C-alpha cells in the first residue's frame, strides 16, 4: 500500500457516510409495535416483523461491503 492511499484515512465518500447514518436510523428505530400489536400479518410465511429485521441485516451488510470495496479501490488507485 502506498503512502498516498493512507494520506487522509478520515476522509470517506459522502454517500458512504449517508448510508451508515441511514443504517443507524433504520436499525435503532425498528417498528417493534408490529411484534406486539397482535396483528400477525405474514409475507411469504414469515411475520412481517421478522422480514423487517432480516431486510435490515441485509441492508447493513451491503453497506459494510460497499464501504470496504470503495476504500480498497481508493487504496489501490492511490
């Protein structure tokens, strides 16, 4: 790795920061009332609350992978 790739390790693409902020909002403010309201709506045989949490996990995983790939590409280019 060159020194240029590590010149400013605190500088990230603004879309990555925005995506992580959205991750935090979605993960920390889940609709828990779905799990306790008594309505057992299901999609594909799963309760909608379970589907929500699986979707959030996939969304957060994608953001981590995208950030890693972006930073790895910047390090290779620099």
